[in-house]
RNA sequence: GUGGGCGUAGCUCAGCUGGUAGAGCACUCGGUUGUGGUCCGAGAUGUCGCGGGUUCGAGCCCCGUCGUUCACCCCA
């Protein structure tokens, strides 16, 4: 009797071999620039106290109000699977007193995040991101470097068909003044109820609407950029100046909208042109009030999150994925059961000598084992039996051309390093 | 949460106007004694997503459901 199969939960994205090799590669390309810029790893829990996101991300955001996986644990605590990375990093920085040391605190992280949305191309309920945060210094040069690090990650992937959009959301006072005028403007529009309701939660959302009639209606809307204080404008122009010096091209998007409430000042987004509706491959910005909201010192911060899933889709779309070799140096075939122990010993010795080695397991015929060796892509194959055990040397067959060389089992480097 | 497309072997798919399933690839074994890739031969595999309905009869029609996919919303 066959039992029913169990499927993965809806919308999760998982990576199995051989695809996982590409995933691993993409993740490393995206994060390596941060590592070489002095950012250090932070491993964080995937679930947190629900209050962290309510307070950090903002109750009115879609993410918090309708996309979180929230449940009660056995102790009656409200727990939420992290929908984004920054709030958790801030919590850990405060809790671990990292903000008492030298500033800025510079950390990176990678892992899965969870949002209960309807799955779509490039949008999953469990998705993967890498990100960095730099906390405690408000310097436009830092903003520029953070952006440059993200940009370098995408360049590492060989991507070309993407653009960097950047804007400044200014400080709280500027946003409040702009909001009043924007609400007034929107009030004069003839909108359907759903859209009106959305605009009351966050009027900026209408700038992001994809429907032509809304885009049209928003043409004359007041722009936040025109409300910025001198300080914010000066800060922003320095950031763009540094980007110019770094030869990083960008477009200033005065209508950019971000879904998380904590962003202030410099805000940016990387958008890829081949990905359909879910085109954002990364985004981030400054969040100058967040630490304080979470009970820490009033320190500024800036960071980004890059979507690994989408970056991988982009690399596939642009055909920039390198072939990911996965093969051992040596494939060892024991002749019969009585040679298995010897094969395991030999494999261990080969690994100790610095080479990767696999053993043929099971009851296959020699021919079958050779086929297995071939498919594994191993560079060399060694068949071992009585003769080898007695002599202490093996024939290493080079699979690329079929030639073989005899070598002592303790001196594999004489052949394998060629 | 709303709307459209799709759901046939491990994969990609075929299956004509309804008559209870096929191809290619992949996989396993073999082509005799301790050596792969090509070639040849043989073989295994499907409750046609699931449930109900129409019919003498359904993979093909209808309804529901689940899954998947694309878009809206939102966003990585």
C-alpha cells in the first residue's frame, strides 16, 4: 500500500540539486562585496516577538497588517516568522549592546523570510535575502557605500539590465507637511472606494499604482522631494555626488514608494527589466528613528535587502549563470563487498591528502559503477581490489581521455595535482 | 484577498469530433572473466491532481475542490 505524498506548503521556494548550486553561487556573489567592506555575519532567529514587527515595521503597512505568519507558541506568546530583516538586526544590536562599541556597527545576514501573500513569479511565501545594516553614523558617504556594495553584488552576477532608483524621503516634519498637501490633492480626485481606503492608510501608495487612469490622475500631485528641508536636500545631493564619483548610474525617482514605515532620508531600489510584475531585486534606505522606536539609543542606520530568488531569476534571464562544476577529484570503486572497508579507508586517506573523493556504494556491476563515476563528473577513477591492497598503488584513470597512471596510494598528489 | 490560464510516466509533452493511454529524454539490466562516455537489445513506471455529475462508455464534456501559474494588490 502506498501512502499519500506530502507536498511542500504553498508558495515556499526550495532549491534542490543541481539548482541549489546556482542558488549558493548567487548568494555568495551578492554578499561578498559586504564581506570585503568589513561587514560581519549576524545569525538571527527566523521568528521574533510579534511586537518587534508591529512597532518596527509599522502597524499600517501591508506587510504587518495582512502578510505576517503570526501564531501563539506553547507559552502563550505571540510569535511571528520574520517578514523582513532590519527589525531583527536592530533588536539584536540593542540586546547584544553592539551599539556601545565602535560605530558604525556593520553587519550582514542571509536567510529566509516569510510573507503570507499570493505566490507569483518571483514572489514566494518563503523567500531568501541577503542584507547589510550600518548603524550609528549619519554620513552621506556611508549611504553611497552601502548602495555601491549592493550594486557590486549585482555586477558580480553579471547583470546589466537593471537600474538603480533613488530618492530621499526627508525627515518626519517634511513628510508630515507633504502628507497634508497630498491628502488634499487626492481628496479632489474621483477614486473608487478601495483606492480611497488605501490612500487613507498611506497616500504615497497611489504613486505606485499601475493602473493608467491613476498614473494619469497623479501627474500633478505634490512631490515629497519639493518639501525636503535644506539639510535633507544637502544630504541627498552629497549621496548622489558620491555615486557620480563612483561611476554608479542611477535615476532619481521622485515618486518612489516603499512598503515599510521606518524609511527616512536616502531610499533606493534596484529594478530589473526582465522579471515581469515582481521586478524589484533589492532595496533599502536610511531608517533614522528605528533604533529608538525599538527601545535603543537614538542612532541612525542604513541598510539594504537583496532578493536571492529574484537575483537568480534575473541572472537566468540575462543568461549570466556560469556552469557550476560539482565533481570530485577521485571516484573509488571497490571490487566486491570484501573491498568496501578498504575503499572507505582509501577515500579517507585521499581526503586527508587534500582531495575530494567518493566511493561507489551498493551492489552494482563494475560497468554500472563506471557509469556512476562518469555521471558524477569525477576527474579520476580508481578500481580497487586484491591487487591494489597488496601493492599499495592504484591505477588512476583520467576520465577526460581514458588514460591511466599508476601511483602510490599515499602519493595521490603526484597525479591528482596535474 | 480578487481575476485569468493550466494540471496525462522522474522530466518535456502527444492523445483527432468522448470508446478505459503513448513518444522522446532520463532510469535499471544486459551485449560473459577488473574499467565509463557512442551503439545495440531488454525492462520498470501512470488510481490521466482529487471528488461528484452527464453518458452504454470520459484523459477528453459539466460542477466543485486542491495544486500550480500569470496578473491586480503588495513587495525581495
